[in-house]
C-alpha cells in the first residue's frame, strides 16, 4: 500500500518529506507487528533487544551503560528494561567484582530459552514484513546505511 493511501494524504511537499514520513510510518508498522509477536512472552520489542544484546555476549557480563549504547532505540531506559527482565528471571544483575559502583548483567538460561522459542517466529515475521527479493533487500540495506551516513 502506498504511503498516501495508508495515511490518507494526497501529496507531500517534496519527495524528501515523503521518504521521512514513509520511514516513520514503516517503523511504527514493524514495531506494532513485533509487539504482537512478543506479547504472549510478556516482552516488549525493547526487552527483546536487551535479551539479544546479552545473548551476543556469549556468557560474558555487560554493564547497563554498554547495553544502552547498543540499543536500537537510544531513547529506551536500559536500567528499567533490565529490572523488568530481572523480575521475569530472564537476566541477573551482579555487583562487578572490580568496581562496586558498576553492575554486571547476564542473560539466564530461561532468557536464552525465550529467545530460542521466538527464533522461528521472528524469522517468519521478518519475511512477512519484508516482501522483497534478496537483491532488493540488499539494495534497501545499502540505501538505509547510506541514509544514516
């Protein structure tokens, strides 16, 4: 569906305005679909992002500030997200042995199990959302990387 139809707007000031609106609308669409997928697991897209970051640590601890630096949404409150995941027993917080002011975060086995259970559904959702050929996907990735500079 064209962006004009989706938001019921006849025209845009210029193609640059249109592409920004299109990107924002598309991001909202993707987050909405992801939220529906994560809801039965009691997760938000941001919490899922934290779990993926922690899984990528391969069992090595990471600080909350390092998680924040790697978040897709830089406006997310990583401390709050970690606390919610801790309450669900998906992560553990440990005092850093070398710096008591610092807290190390690790993913639990339960957190890894949740990610494993979501893996096939994420794979399918990505293909449902991105109905492009592999060449088009590579071109889109190139253009998006170029857009961010």
